[in-house]
C-alpha cells in the first residue's frame, strides 16, 4: 500500500470518527510521519513495507 493510500485511509477514518476536515488532515499527516519514523527505526521500508504499529 502506498503512502498516499495510507494517508487517504487514515483521513477517511478520522472523518468517520467525526473530526473536521482540517483536524483529520493534520492527524493523518501525523500518522503517516509516525509510520515512516517507525519503519526507519525497525529497518523496514526497503521493500515498501511500513510499520503500522506506530502510535
């Protein structure tokens, strides 16, 4: 799954939870940044794998 797909899924989830569009975008961006950081720390990401256990 690409980063764009992950971002859009996160965005849809936050909107479904009742967040405003602006808040959902911010939270989705934070989520994407956290999974990228976690993927770097765990040596994942070489083959487009991302760690979705990020908080």
